[in-house]
C-alpha cells in the first residue's frame, strides 16, 4: 500500500541511526513528516529556516525533549493526528478512522464521530489555506 493514504503507505516508520549520539533501540511514537527533514538538517547545521516553511525540526525529539512534538501532519488530502485519528477525502467523501483501534481502516467513523470529523476538517482548511512560500 505504499504511496497511498492508507496505514503503511502514508504513515511509515522513520528509522534513524546516529552512533555515539542516539541510543540504540530507542522507540519514539512522535509524528514526523517528510517535510520536517529540512528543518531538522537546518537545526543541525545551525542555520535558520526560510520563512513560510511548514517544516518542524525533530532534533529535540531525538534528544529526548518532547516539548516540540507535532499534534498532526497534513499530507496530500489527509490529516493524521498524534492520538491516532486520520481524515482523508476520496471523491468528495470524508473517511475518518481511528487507526489505533482500526489499523486496516475498515470502519469509516465520519457519520458517527461528527465532532472529530469537524476538528480534523478545521485543521485541514487551516493548513491547506495557509500561504506558503515554498509553492
């Protein structure tokens, strides 16, 4: 299911090896987006990120400081939250899943969890509608 919005396609493990800096075998469940690499590398190099970029450095998370964790990521037409909620759109129809309980995404909760649906829709509108200088 690679390159799809399903679990295991859009949300996959990030494996980092940094001998002498990171402990071997440490597991972290924080959200990281592929666009966060730029901010993390800039952080390591000691340079400022250009204004208007969406990236958030994950170097603090690697160091054990969880203060700068993401609450959500937005990729393509999908919002994924750190607490396991996921909203995606297909043919103008919303699909809402709680991936911790339904990793195969078989039960669309868009009709029964209107509160969560609206919360994730608001995040999507905010993020997709924001001005980005990297476009």
